[in-house]
């Protein structure tokens, strides 16, 4: 009856007649059923009806007939499965599910060939996408406890779709181009679905990442936005899979064994995907442009997470900082190389982040009280600086060129800080030397750099001549500020123990270092005054005053250290304030400094300097009357007054107040 009805419907070109016959055919066993029948007979009967639909599809593109058959078949099969299916029915049920699956794949293919000319190229989305969802849902219901078997089913479905897509593509029929792409997408989808069913989380991420990269490549080749979007979603899912395996409760980046390979493959896959998208930028939609950078950075994040997790597992605890810095350096170098070879601009970001990460690793050294060269730092630090300057040179003309000044200045400061730390540690721990030697070690590298920068800025093309202002003005002033701060701190904190050398005032390591620092600072200021790009304008007097104050502090520190070593005055604030010897010496010392200053001011005709010297002398007089009279003995008081009186007589004769500029003398 089904065959006769289908033949008559085709001959009379009557879709309504075919639908009427089909509806009666599918409902007949339901209406006549007593509930005790065999499912094999039922599905065999439905197989005959679906074969009739397939035969009709060979001649006519009757979508309503195809959809009705699909709905009757799978709805009734689902109802039977819910009410009557048992695991022992699988051998007699599975062949019918496979047969119905193949029936409706064939019907979907025939539908694209039998359409009218004006509708050629369209596909029946209900059959193309709804049927595999329904069929695989039934398969999953029957194999819910056998994941590996379900994975084989997904792989088989993927193979069927991909094979049919390949065969249809070889025919090069324009009417089936969209169907080929749909079958290709379904094949990839089933293959993707098979991965988590067959593999554990370690391989899920890696496989999805590679599959996503392949989809993005295909989407760019065929200019299909949907394929590109699905590929990006797979790579996003790969990262989420790694996240799901991350054990944050352990307090660190703890990932299962072998997960690093997934991060490595995800990083490689996202880099390939970003490079492919960048090479086909003209084909991307406007909303797809941000996907390029997001994919690359997504891969870098998980590459880094997996890398640090592997370092925690493989590298001894003490060497993890050095290993982490080497890993970060390698990542920056690879990103820069990718940017250079593929013109992928987003890859510059990890490369230019190397210096901030080096700063973080230096901060970690400070927190752990581990000097920079310890536990492998002797290798990772020089490597990081070498790669940093290579990357700074390589990306000199990039859109990030505005950051070049900041990077060079921060790099010079960090290099000086780490080198000074290592030198101070070396002096302190490898030789039995006095504390002044380690104090001097903290200033050697910055002072030498400040001394050499002007010459290097005039002779070395890169980086000093190229960034002359950054090194000479910004980095140099930073070194100058550090040297000034060191001078003040050293006078407060260190008594100047020069062991194994004997202590000699003004000729011990600390005093000599302070003198050298003052000379370097003065030289730096003189060079900047001559440099047209570093005009100080009205700040010249302020800087000269600061240098004079710094020299005054250094000389006072030298005096107090000399009294500590030669007269046994304890080196502490309280002892210094209450020592009559120290106070008397300071009064005379300040008076001498005031005299010298005023004499020089008279010789140079500098009214401002003379007033500064006179102010210091006035401070000495006030100190004598208000402080020293109550704290020093008679002899010290007489010595102080006589000394100051003599100095004031000398000043009155040899150092009159210079006139105002332009006035008559």
C-alpha cells in the first residue's frame, strides 16, 4: 500500500496525497497496537515507510513529506524507548537507528538536487541538523553507561559526514555547496564531541585547541565566519578545560601530570589561529577583529599557567624564581619572533612586558631575601637583560615607541640596583671586611654609570645616542638622587669601620667614596648645565644649594665618624647630642666651614653664597649661647668662644659682603 501510494503521488505530482498516505501508514500500527507487539516488527514496518519516502525524494523535493516522516519516525521511536527499552534490546534496536540515520542523510542530499532552479543551493535545516541531534540523543540514551562506545559512535558519525562531504565536493555541484559545508561542520562537531567521551581532560584541551585552529584555517580559506567562530569557541573551551583541572586550593598553580603539553599545544594553536586571522584580515567581519588579539592572549595566558605549573613540579624550590624568569624571557622572545615573522602586532605585548615581569621577579628576591645571583640567578638575570635589550632594539620603531624612553630608563635603574645588590652581598659574605666596604659597594655601580653615561651618549649609537635625553637626563638624575640619598643614609647608619685597613680620617673607604660621589654629582650637574636639552633655568640655584647641603652633611658625618674612632665617642644619636667633645668640635667645624664659604664668596663676588656662609656662622653663634653654654665645660666653652671670635675678626677683615651686581663697590 505504501509503495502504491507513493507511486500514485509522484505520478500525479500530489504532495498532499503523499502526506495523507504517509500519515495513515505511520499511525496504523499505533491505532491497532495492543501494547504487546514486537519492536522489531514495528521498526521494520517504519523502515519500509521511510524507504518509500526516500524513493519519493529521488523524484520530488517535497520538504513537508520528508519532515513528517522524520518526526513520525523519531518521535515514535523516542516514546517507545522511554516506555519499553531495556539494555538487552540494544542488538535488535541499534541497526534500525543506524538505518534511519542513513535514510535521512540520503533524503537531505536528494532534497538539494531536486529543488526548483530558483531554490537551488538551499538545504533543509530541520533534517540536516535536527536529525543528527535526535539520532545521537537516542544513541546516548542507550549507551549512557558506556562512554567509550558512545565515543566510537561519534567518530563513526563524523566519518560518515566527512566522507559524504568529500564525495559531494568532488562533484563540484553548486547546488550542494552549502550542504557540503553543513556536513563538514557536523563531521567536525561529532569529532569534537568524541574527544571528551574517549579521552581525559589532559588531552581534551590539546585536541580541541588543534581542532579549533584547523577550523579557523578552513574558515579563512573558505571565507566562512561560522567556521571561524566555532574554531575560536573550541579554543576558548580548551582553556576552560585547563582551568577546570587547576587546583587553586593548594595555594599554587597545581595542574595534573602532563597538563603542560595541553598548554603548550594551546599556545601554539592560538598563535597559529591569530596568525591565520591576521593574514586574512581583509576577509574578517568588523565584529571578528577583536577575536584576533583575544585568541593570542588567551593562548599566552594558558601557556604561562601550564609552564609555571610544570616549573613548580620539576624544579627544586630554591631555583624556581630563576627558572620562572628564564621561562618568561623565553616567552617574550618567542612572542617577539612571531611578531617579526608574521607581522602579528598583538605579539609585541608579551615581548614588551618582559621588563615589568623582571621587576616583579626582583621584588620576589627582596621578599625572599635572596640576592639576584643566588640559585641560578647568575644565569637567568644576564639572559633576561640580554633579551630585553634585544627586544627593545627590535621593536624600536613599533607603535609602542613612546614607551621606549620609559623602558630604557627603568632597565638602566633595575640593572644598577641588581648589580649593586650582588656586589654588596659579595663584599659582605665572601670577605671579613668592615661594614663600610659593603656600604661603599652599594654606590659603586650607580656612580660609575652616572660617570660613564655622558661619554656613552656621545660615542655609542644605540641605545645611548638614540635615547640620549632618557639616559642623560632621566636615568642620570635618578642615579644622582640615589647617590644623594645614599650619602645621607650612610652618615646616619655607618660608623665607617674600614677593617682590615686602619681608620684614617678623610682617607678611609667611606669618606673617599662620599668624596667621589660628590665629585660625580658636581660633574653631572655641570654637564647638564652645558647641555641645551637639559636647561634648568631658575632651578640652578636650588641644585647648587642642594649640592652644598649634601657636602655639608658629608663633612659633618666624616667629623662624627672621626671622633668615634679617635676619641671613642659612641656612634649613636643620643651620644652625639650629649657629648661635649662632639658639640665643641661641631661648633668650631661649622665656623671654619662658614669662614671658608664666605672667603670663597668674596673671591667669586657671590653675594648669595656669602649670605649662606654668614647664616651658618650665625647658627654657630646661636648654638654657642643657647645650647653649648649649658652642656659643655669651661675649657671647651673658652675654646669655642675664642675660636669663633678669631674667625669673626678674620671675616671682618678679609671677607666683606660683596656688592649687588651692577652697583658701585
